[in-house]
């Protein structure tokens, strides 16, 4: 009897424990849906905030890069009787594959097909050799293309992140002077609108059709085209909103390509008016 009772006791306890376990409350479908909704709401609030924080970080890094470029330009000018980086001269622009005006201004190229340095690429040997990546904005919208450009730097044609102008040299085509007037840091002259030249470099915001990709003329934009960072001749940098695409150069067809350099120079001329932080 005792043994029987002893054997029955544990079985009875096991059954009671099972009943207790079965009676423990579980999440209902409504409760699960509420939890999912709360998590989705939190994600909707946090993801834009995280994206904005990341964008702010890239913006700060881009501004820092341009400041370093500005310091390098000032050092270059100090070692070259005040002249800013200029050239080299190039053959006449006759094919999209040679997307560089014969006078060299303006340009976003850092090296030509031969690997020869050009524009801001002239700073690399003596002034930016240890920090070549400052010529590439971390806020690029085409990171794969930027990686290829960095790999090609000094070896083949390579395009940086910033349009650079040769001061008051506004001649786009034809036979350029060996070194035009008004390409000194303290004497950049006036732009085609008669205003003082202040902007030296600006983020590339260039949109082109897929048909030109075969010539390595591709869309290259930064900061989702929301704003453009500008380096001025006195070394300070401003981030300016891209109102109505005022800093964007859009090429709709191959026929527009010849006018691209004129449009890029217009962007820099608009940037001249932003020196104090408010457009004229």
C-alpha cells in the first residue's frame, strides 16, 4: 500500500505540474501584434535619425577634406610665387573619352589617361602624398565609381570629388596660354559675371545619361544632391543648399556634352556669391 501510494504520489504531482504549466498565460495574437507595431514605430523613428547622423558625419568629413585641400593650395602657392595649381594644357576636346577642356579649367580630373597629374592632382606629390583620400568626398552617391577612381589615381584617368577652377582663367577651348593671368591666390580676378572670384572648388553634382558611360563619363553626385560644400580662396569652407539644383550640372544627351564645361563654370560662378553664407 505504501509502495503503491508512493508510486502514485509522483505521478499525481506530475499531472498537477502539467496542469499548472498548461495554465500559465501565453501571448495572445493581439499582444504580439501590439509588440510588433511598437517595434515598427521605434524603427521608423530611429532609422531616419541614424541616417541623418550618418549624413551629418559625412558632411563634416567632406568639409574637413576641403579644408585640407585649401591648406595644400595655400602651401603650393607659398612655394610657387603665389600661383595656384594650373594645368597641364591638353589637346583639343574632341571625344567624350577625353573629358577635359584644352585649357584645363574647370575640371574634376586628378590625373589624365597617361597618369599625369592635373588640377588638384598637382598637390599630391608634395602636399597631399600622405592623405590622397581628402580629394574624395565620403558623401559620394556612387561609392563603387569612387573606389575605381581612387585605384586609378596617378596611373590612368582619375576623377576626384570636386570641381576645381584655375582662378580667373575662363577660356574653355582653343589654344590656352602657358599660364594665364589671374591664377595667383591673391589675384584671381573676376568671373564672367564681373564678380570677384572666391570659390576654388565645389562638390561635383554631375548627372549624365547612361549612353556616355562607355566613355567613362558617368553620373557623379554627392550628399544626395541636397547641398554642395564649397572651398573658397581664403581657405574657409561652407556647405550650401542645392536650391532648385543650382549646383547640379545635368547632361541630357551627348549633344550637351560640349557645353558641360560652361555649365560647370556657371556652378562655380554661383558659388562665388555664397562667400558670406548668403547668396547675392
